[in-house]
C-alpha cells in the first residue's frame, strides 16, 4: 500500500514558477514509477510528466516540455515537479501518481495504481 500527499500548489502570476512535492509512504518507494497528472475544471485528467523507478528516464507532455522538470529524491521518498514560465492554461489540480516498477504506458491515467489528493495550481495574467 502506497499513500501519496501533494503539496506546493498556490496562486502565481503568469511567467512565474512553482515547485510541487509528492511525499510517499512505504519503504519500497524506489521501486515505483512516478508521474504527475493535472485536471482543469470540467476537463479530463491529462498527463504532465513521469519518471522511471530507477530515475533514468523522464517523459513530458508536449505542452510542458522545456518548462517543467520532474525529479525524485528516494532518500526522502519525494517526487518533485519544478514548473517555470507558467501560463494561465497550466491552471489545474495537479495529482501525483505511482505504480510498481512500470505502468502500461507512462502517459496513461489507467496505468497508475496510487493517487494523491491533488494540489491546486492557479496561474493568472
């Protein structure tokens, strides 16, 4: 059983930066692929970024490539999402997700078994 808790969301002006954190429970954190998804109001949950269980591979949605960076610190059981050059269209609830070893496609919402409660990110112009 894995429990995930996101933090770091907030209100930020367009062009600004935020860093989200996802703290995971359990002593097998290092064996889980991790991902960030987001869900704007009234829209489907969409893929943002993912990182392999060994940390050697990362994946990004085209909409955030070059602006967002996913990383992990296994010693702290934490995954991060560094966001820069934020745009109003980045406004959404951001969710952390996990699956043992590898998902059935890193961008597939159905490929992840564990989810956090979400943290709100609002970008204004």
